[in-house]
C-alpha cells in the first residue's frame, strides 16, 4: 500500500478539478463536484468532505483511504496506488529533480500558493474582487523586507481583515515579480494544512521537501542555496496560525517545530517567515516567541499589551471599500456611523444585508445593534452547542464585577464551567466571540477570559440580566441597572438593548421607565437620538406591526413626552427624534411644543427654511392650543424669526413679556416644574436678550426664581446651566467683570476637558462663556486657542458661531493685537451669514462691554 504522500495528494486535488473542468473551486462548486463524482464512479463523496479537502471547512485529519481512492478513480485511475505509481513513472530523472533550477522551484511553490490563495479568497465574506488592499500591510512588509529580521507577524483579534490583507499583498508581490523581474518565492499555507502535515507524522522540513518535489536526502537550506539567485528571497507564509483551533499539546509541538525551522535559517538572509494570528495566540505563547525575539519584526507599540499591529478600517478605507462595492454612489458616511464599520466583521454583515443596493443611507444609530444581533444569531444561536454556549456565557457574566468595571474574568473562576461546556467554549473561541489571554509572570499565574470587543460584551450582559428578570422590561430591571452601573460607559448600551427588546416583544408601553434611568446630559441626548431612530425605523420596516401601530395611535404619555424636551438636546439629530414624536396621536398642546422645539433647533443651526416651516405650522395651530402656556411660544419664535430675516426687533413681543413680568398668572398649573416648562421659560428669557436690556433680563430671571424655581449650578440641572449662561451674558453686556468671572469660575469647576457628560450645545455655550470672560479680562493671548476649540465643537450650531464672532469683532484689543485673526473672524462671519441666507442687517454685533468694573 502506498503511503500518504503530501505532494501527490495536492496533485490529486488539482487533477480532480481538471477532470471536472472546474477552474476555481467554491463552496457551492463542492456540491456540483460531488454530483459529478457520484455520476462517474457510482460512489458518494459528500459535499462536506469535499469542503474539508479544499479548505472550506476545518479538518483535523487527513482524508480516508476510501475517499482518495474514489477521487483517483474519478480521474481515470484504479485507485490511489495507481495514481501514485503513474506520477513516479513520469520520466524525470532523480538528479534533475534534485538539481532543478530556481525557476522550477518557483513553479512548484506558485502552484501551492495559488491554490491556497484561491481557497482564502473564496472564504471572503465580501466578494474578493470588491475588497481592498490595506496600506498598513504594505508598510509593514516593506519595512520587514528591508530589515535583517527573519520573521514577522500580523497580529490582531478576530475579524480585523488579516487574511484578506495578506492575500492582496501576495498578489501585489507576484505582480512585481513579473513587472520588475524579481525572483522572490512565496510559499503560502493555511495553518490547517500545516497541522494536517504534523498529524500525519511529518516534520515541517520533510513535509516541505515532499511538497516541492524533492527527496529527503538534502535539507531545504542546501537546495535553496544551490538554486537561489542573488537578492532573491524565499517567503514561507502561514495564515491563521491560531491555537484555538487545535488541541493545546498539538499546537505547542507544531509551534516548537516552526521555531526550530526559524532558528535553523536564522543565518540565511534569503529566508523570511510570515505568520498571521490572533493577538491572543501571540500573548499566550509569548514566552516561546521570546526565545527568538531578536529574529521577529513585530511592529507592536511599546505600550501595546494587546499585541496588535493590524488596525481596524480607517475612514478612507471605509469609503474606498464602499466605492468598490457600489461605484455608482458617492459614499460619505457620518463619522459616528463610520465608526461602527471600522470592524471588517460588521462591514461584512452590513454588506450581506444590502448587497443588492449597497449604500450608507440605510445606516442609523440602531445599525450596530442590528449587526451584532445578526452575528449572534448566525454564530451562536444557530450554531452548534447553542444552549451550552448560552450557559457558559451566563457563568462568565456572573463572575464579573460591574461596580469596579472589571469585565475580564480569571480563567480559574470559570474552570468548572469550561470543563462542563468544553466544546461550546472552544466554539466561542473559534468564532472570535471571546478570547483567552495569558499574562502570567514568574511570580504569578494570570490567565483571563474576555470578550473580543465591547459590543459582544454589552449584548451578553444585557441578555443575562434580562433573563434573570424573566425577560420583562420593568422598574426592577431599571433599578438594577442604576445600582450595578453607576459609572462607566456600559449602562447606556445596555439600556439601548433593553429598548430594542421591549419594542420587539411589545413592551413599549413601559417606556415611561426611561425617566428614572440615571444618565448624564450627553447620555440622555444619545439615548433620545437612538430612540427616535429606532421608533422611526421600526415603524417603517414592521409593516404595521400591531403592537407598535397601536402604540403610535395613542397619545404619548406625559412623563415620556416631557423626557424629550430639554434645551441641551438641541443638535443636528434632535429634529429627527421630534419628527418621530409627531407620529403619535398627540394633543394640540404637545404639537405646539414639538413645533417650538423644531423651530429652536432650526434657529441655533440658522436653517431658515426649517425655521420658516416650523413657524408657519405654529401659526396654523388654533388659539386654544396656546391657552395652557404661561408664555406664548409663538410670539417668541415669531420675534426671533423676524429678527433673523429682517433685522427688525418686534416691540410687541417685548411688551407681551413685560406684561407677564408685571402680572404673572396666579391660577392654573403654569408654573409646574416640568421639562417642557423649562423649555418655554428659557425660550422667553433668551428672547428678551434680543432687546439688549440686560437689567430687564435679570429682573425677568428673578421673577422666574420667585414663581417657578431657583436651582444651583450642578451637573444634574440643565435649566440652571442655561439660566446662568444667560445671566453671565447680561453681566458681560453691563461690563460687570467680577460678577461674570464668578459665574465662569463655577462653570469651569464643573466643566473639565475630559468630562463627556455634557452635550454639544452645552459645551459650545461654555466655550462662548470662556471667550467672553477672557475678553473682559483682556487675556487676549488665550482667545485664539479657545476660538479654535469652540469651532471644533460647535459643528452646525451656526448661531452660536455668529454670537462668538460678534463678540470678537467688537473687541478693539483683538483688532489691534491680532489683525490677521480679526480679519479671519470677519470673513467667517460673512461666510456664515451668506450661507444661512441672512440679510445684511439681520445680525447686529454685540456692543462692546460698557466699562470694566472689576468690583461689581
């Protein structure tokens, strides 16, 4: 019986494809091939077996003799032995084989490399022809080639695009071999092929010789040294060299053999070893690699304890990949959306969902949650050992310390669960859902299990806590969320998962509970934006889902409705959420509030078309719709609209506000402490600022403190935040430097650069306050830097920009000290006015502060 010879086995695989007239085998092609084999030989080789043979499915063992006999019979031979004998009878002299040229060696390696490339390309989640080269791969390998290092690694967590990037580099390298007449040789294997060679009883050196058509009489080094040309290199490339796919003992022995090969060729400059692997593999075996660390070009950052040198997609790569998939469209995703697609895995899932008409126009805030759900469904719930995976993940979550934000679990704590669910655990490692990191030292054993990214972690925590709460979205679940996650970024994503679950299971009537979730201003803004996107999206795709349809047919509850109203929420995305609220069967009072908020959003963005639309809708509302308001919002919006479009200040509105001041309503619920009343009273106070009577504005605020509420400045009260901002502006206009500075000091103590709890609008107003304070104190040298920070934050809040530029242009000190900066401010102001279609008289510069009274 002829032994299993790797070189003949590879040749048999090629002969089978040639017989079947299949040029490029694909997973689907395995089914066609299986049918042809059955029709020709009347023996069955399953589609799954063929997928293992051609690398589309993992296989720990070499194929059975029965299988290779059938394949040989399909090719016209009586069996495997007949096929091997036929190859040996090919008239090639032993001496010729042993002393063949570098070119013949190159041909043999190209055959193997091209086959492996085809297998890897066929596994690409996005059609390979539509994938892109990665610049970091080119830079990394160029530096490696030019160095004296013998080995390098592309190391990153699962789904970072290592394999596809490697394929593109090899193809580019092969093209250069032709165009630049290089004689470099690349021999590419998947790690599975190398492991199969090891399991068949071969050492790497022997196996390489047999594959390349040589006997075992000489070492690879002797053969290469005979035939290599000057400056030519031999690249041994092994893809996906990862420990999770194999038994630990087998992997360690194979790793030792590979390191022995590297040590053997360490003095041969023409030999180069390239590996791709997951970061966890490098970390867990770093003690092995460190024995030859002088030979390795890793390109890790010195402080990178995660052993990652392959980055996620950058913004330009996302656009390039999108353009290759659908070149008809111009792709320019928003930064917050593009950040989700930095993970090649999520880009791949998004592509599969929209492959027929790929466009980022389908993306919303909810997009990443849909992609994570798709991954979990396909890889965990629909895969092998689904129940066991869920049980193990539950055990893993239960060992986490949420209060300390410690989400990495010591392996020893879940050792019994690993033993009980060993196959499920291995599967979770294999799909890259979790990873095992060994950071032991000579004094301490430390192996932890962690999720490969925050999305998988948050999803799993949410599901475990929800399951423990009997899958009910209720007050008990929210209270537990508030207790377990006081600090850190995890609470908000968990809440979003609960909201998604509530909608999918018809529990949206419990959304009033959102009002008791303890969130920062920025988190609340993010949540409201997300909720608007989610409700709008579900309303579109559910096809009149009964529970959701009924939800929108009712009036929005008072508590939930008021939750959506706060001045700090005003931003570009806020209007989308407000339009979603309009889908409810709202009463007239609530519709007035929404149109008012839409108008205010348009005002701060200087979107005159939207402002006009909202203003006309407010005017079309019947008079009784305004009867429950202490101050008519239509009057305030009308005054601002007139000022921005004509430059005229309506005195009638000022008189109306003074009438409220002198005779506030004594009966009714006009001064109930509600977010919607915060909104209206802040609008009225800001409207009075138009009349340039700061003393009157301050007296109006005193009236509100007496009849409505008086809050101290804190990170919890947005009403106090904006009232203090308006008061500071009044003191600025009055030239009361010390009073203004006292307010600014309180803000600066509360506001720190690393504090992300404030919304964009709140941050913008703080920097405006800071700039005005520096103008009063004549600290001009800080203003240019503060202006740059302000512009970087403000985004589309163009009214804030105009106000800031107006203050700068009214300062004679800035004009004399920094004339170039002053001219740039004038140009920026004119550009904003022109872009916003404001009339020449529509924006009047703030007057310079009357006098500097430091002791006032």
